[in-house]
C-alpha cells in the first residue's frame, strides 16, 4: 500500500520512512532539531524521537512523537537529480579535456623535464 509524505507518494513504508529521516536536521531561528531514531509499521505510523538544541546554549532536549501517513493512490515516478547528472558530466568533460591537453603538450612537458 503506497503512503504519502511531504506531498509525494511512496510505494513502500521503508521509502516513506527514508524520506522522513532525510528531512533532518532542521535549522530554526533559535534551535537545531536532529533525528535520533524512528520506525514505521505496516499501517504507515511513524514513531520518532528527535533531539533539539538551542543555538545559544548546549542544553539538549529530547522529544518523541508519532506521525500517521495517509494512503495514496498513484506512486510518484523516481525524481531525476540534475545536479548529480551535471557532476558526472563535468567529471567526464574535465577528464577528456585534460587527457586531450596532455596528449597535445606531452612533448613540451617531456622537454621541460629533461632540461630541468
């Protein structure tokens, strides 16, 4: 049964829980909230524990709670990450350009090494 979290529909409870966990840490104006632990059951009930620390002090407080996910009809398609694709393209481009540059100037580099 698919479950909805943060406006998206996930095929399994594990996927929905993973998205819940990835929403931490939360930086507020006066504090930081971090994920401590969480679990989900077959009905889509997430039970969680979070830690909150004010930015101005080192006092940590713990809070527990639960969140019931709603059932949804159509599972969302996986989201394409353009930043990761751009990183792969940039890495490939720099590798090819660097190899081409070295192949064009290898003779000059070898001459400079011999003279040194």
